[in-house]
């Protein structure tokens, strides 16, 4: 772990495989002009290359990513900067501290909680405080999340409720996320990482840009290098190609031999 003596600015790299999560996190970090973002990475391998090349003071590091997980990234670094793990999954908290991270943030990152992290960064000392105490404090701060049953969609001044079982799939497109039902698409204000943690078990992540409802998969076909193509049961019979990096999780969740 590095022993930083922070100057006026903190050279920082952001690592997250979701564009919308990166965009929102950069927005909340705007309140801290001394956090200078020098690079962004969207997968573990790129993160390793950037961190080793640029040697930042601080890295906000996602955990579930293509290529390497956030934990695996640390194993490939020449010098480990101050690490703050950022994830939609609270169960990684204890392992995060086993990796000597300074803090652990849950997505979506709230401004009040980020302020605590920034304060910890600024007040960091060479001697680490008691790790178990940190874990207990963080787990007490974690709000228990319930499974989502409906999502709200705004149309002008009107708010509609979309029932989760009616959703065929979610799609991240540029900086936005869309719900796709059988006939329509709707813009929503949540990241795929946030949704993946809170949706029922029948939803499966097959790509950094897609979350599918397995009950709305009409067909699936084997594809190149062990990947798959899914055909949904919406009106367009949308074809969605899974990313190779998700093949193992797909086989496990769908019980594919």
C-alpha cells in the first residue's frame, strides 16, 4: 500500500465497465476539484496497463469486469496506489479489505457516502486503522436492498409503472439505459450494475450492455469461441450476442453442460 502525502491534487484513475456508471461517478466527483482524473478504464486488463504506466495516487476500482476482476487487477500491479473498490455487490466488502483497500463504495454512489471516503483519503496515515472495525462500520452503513418488482418510467408529467416480469431485456446504450418490453422501449435512470444486484434471479447478465429476462428468451444458439446468441420474444425478435467473458456465468445460471 502506498504511503501518500497528498499535494493539491490527487492523480486518479476510474475503472468501471459501464459507461453510465463512469459518467455518474465523474459527476459526483466534480465536487472535489483536487481529484484529478487522469485516465479511465473499462476492463481489468486495460486498468492494469494504465495503472502501471501512469502510477496514479488513487484508483476507484470496480470489482466485476471483463478480463480481470478488480481483485485480480491488484495481483498484476507493479506498485499498488490507494485503492477504493466500487461495486453494486455488498458481499465483496470483507474481501475488499483483505486486499488492503482504503474503502468500499456501493453503487449507486451517494454524495454523503462519497464525502466520507474523500475524508478518509485526505486523512490517510501510514498506519492502517483496525480492519475489522472498518468492516463492521461499512456493513452497518449498507442499506439492505430488496428485489425490484416494478420500475418507474417518466413520460412528460406522467409516471408509468413497468412490471419487471413484463421486461424482456435491459440495454445500456451510450450513457443511457433502456427497458425493452415486447412492444416498446423506455429510458430509465439506473445503471445495469445497480439493476443486476436488485432484479429477480431470472435476469442474467450476458454482456456489459445487456441484462436479459430468461423467461423472455425465445431461442439461444451456440456461437464463435463458446459464446451464445439469444433471440428474444419481443416483436422484433431481437438478436443479442453474449460476450465471451460472460460465457461461464451463462452456463452456470442456465445449467448448460
